């Protein structure tokens, strides 16, 4: 079973790397989008994302406390403890500190071995690779967030509250393919609902704007934006929040890595 789990984990790592490479190509082709997103991030986005992160984490922890089974996900079967996007650095950590336990009886021995050899942050051979990988994720987040916002938020401007909640739930459950626990997927739906509200507010603001242009014989005409234009602005607005939230998580991981390295030195 341990060998099978290790093989599956390597397969997950290979798939994640392949998908990230494909995403990197698309992100480079659409690099102007990333620039537009980064330029729009303001302190309010960071502070709001901090509050949203607390809400998402609180929801996940609360669900796991109420329904312990919701703490399980497909990643459990291959020894992954979190989002599959971090599988490459988890694999690096495992190879640096020894194999992860696959059975309850192995926990104490594995913990002792990890403590003896050091954690991810204190392994010199892994620090640079981990930091580089996390920085790559930061660069990809605007494009990845934009794709998800187009899929799950576009068109919600006339949606009822129930439809908004359903779209948010689908957004959260879609993340199960990243091998996260069920509770985490449901918690991500909370963020999805917030992004939906951001989209709707931005759509209303964009749709209310008018431009005055010169018509025939110099007569001024008041022109309202098209639905497509308003949707484009709204998707960009929710993408900014989505990117800020995801980036906040990676920045916190990076800061934790730096702090752990400094404490170990």
C-alpha cells in the first residue's frame, strides 16, 4: 500500500507540474491581464482578503469539528495533506525528511524522524526550490483566477440569491479535484459567494456608466455600455479579489518559510 501511495503521489506531482506548465504558457500569452490585475490591487483588497481567509478557515475548521468525516479528501489516499497544487513541494519535503506515514502506527516514528532531520524550512536543499515554486504560483494566479471567474461568476448579474449560492457551491466543490478535504471545498464556496457579490456590484457600477459621443450632425448621444462590456469589467473586479486572496495564502506560506529558516539558523 505504501508503494502504491508513493506512486500515486508522484503521478499527482507529474500532473500538477504539467498543468502548471500549460497554465504558464497561457498566462504569458495573456500577461497584460496579469498587469491589469496587479495594478488594481489596493489595501482594501488585502484587508478584505484577510477577513475572508479567517471566514474560510473558520468554516472549514467548524465543519470538520461538527462532521469529522468532512476532513477527508482524495488526497488522504496518496498521503497529501493539502491542495494538490502544493504537491510538488510536499514531495520535495518528503524526500528531504523521509516518507510520510500511511498508517496510524507509523505516526510517532515518522514524527521523530522528521524532527531529527528538520522540517521543510530548515532543509537548505529545499528552501530555494520551494520559494521559486511559490513565486511561480504568484505569477500564475491572475490568469488562473480569471479563468475561474469567467466560468463561475460571469452571468450572475441577474441571478437570484439561490442561484448565486448554487454557483458558489459548484465553485467550491470543483476544488475537490485538487484533492482537498470536503470541508475545505465547502469553505471555499464561502469565498465563491463573496466573489459573486463583488461581480454583481461591479456589474451594476459598469452598467450605470454612460459616455457622451458625437452623433450625426454633431448631436451628442448618450451611450450605455453593452452587456458584454459590463460583464468584462465585473469579471476583472472579481478576479482582482480572487487573485489577492490566493496570493495572500502564498505570501503567508513564504513568510512562514522565511521565519522558520531564521529561527533554525
